[in-house]
C-alpha cells in the first residue's frame, strides 16, 4: 500500500482510534493529570525576550488539549487553579474560543514592573489586591467595580489606561494583559505561517518531528513547538499516528 493510501486509511480510523484512546486515558491517568506541570512546561516555550521581558509567560488554554485528551478534566483543574487565585484567564479578542492563561504572581510582577513610577500605580495595586486572592472573572461590570471593588469612575479610567482592563462594551470591561497587542499580532501571524507550512507540504501533511525541526520564517516569532501545540489543541490539524511517527494533516476550511 502506498504511503498516501495508508494515510488515507488511517484517517478513516482516526475518530474510532481517538475515542478509544480518550476512553483509556480518561480511565487511567488523565483524571489526575498535573495541569500545573503542563502549564509550566508550555510556558518554557514562551519567548520572553521577544517582548523585552515586559510580558508574563502566556499559554493558550487549548494548547493544554494537545497534551491531555480529557478536556473536561483539564477545564475542571484549570477552574480549581483559578478559584484558588493561582491562575488567571483572559479572553483574547481575535477569537471567542481563545483564552490566555497566566500564573497570577507572574501577572502581578509584570504589571507592577510596567507601572513603576506611574501615577496609576496605587490604583493598579489596589485592583491586583482585590483580583488575585481568588477572583476568577473574565470581565467586570460597573456595578461590581463600584459597589464590590469600591473603585471610582476615575480609578476605572486609570485601570483602562494602565491596560489591566479593556472596554468590553458600555459599562463593562475585560480583564487584560497590558502590552499584549504585539503578542496577539505575532501569535496570529505565526499560526497562519505554520498552518501554511503544513498545507504546502505533500498531501497537505507533514511529520510532527519534521515540522518541529523546520527553520522559522520572519513570520514565526515563537518557537515552533509553541505553535504546534496551538494548531493541534485548536484542532486546526489532524493528528494521525503512523509507523513513521505522528503526522499532522491540514484540515480544509482553516486559516490560509
């Protein structure tokens, strides 16, 4: 059987094999997966120098799905980390399903580093003191900001100016990562470029190890593995197990 036909045959078995693997994983180690450890490992792939060390390490929630097949377990453990005040989650504007994860203390450190010497520092410190003990909200409405957090309108304006809040709509704000605009820009460009590499490969598929070893182009600012965890976790490519290793296949209809 030719390689192409063999891989096509693999595709027909993909869903069945995935379901069986997920069931086994769910019954064994997935329920006790160390999400914190996985987050820390993924964060080592984050390019701090790219942003002059002004951003905390950022991981996308779906990147964890490339490491753990039991998504329900992943989400549950993430919610526990958020409820305990150890982890913060942010909605990224380019995709309603894209959520950034940052350890709370890393967030605090980088925000305060950026606020040093600014007139907004005191207000930002007050906000962090209320946020980090265990607030798991992605956004805040005016009533909560005024009545529960006890901020004034002018203080809310300062928080927006500092970048820890961005306007969601009239009277509500997203929790945000200051100076993250460049991160989002590089992330999207890199995703498109890496997906393009997969699509332009023979039969629109490539061995994962081969892609990991590709030299990055000017459009790919992050480590290749960072982007591979993205496109696998977001299901922008199919993962097919072959005798040669894991093959990534482009899924029609994705970003070109």
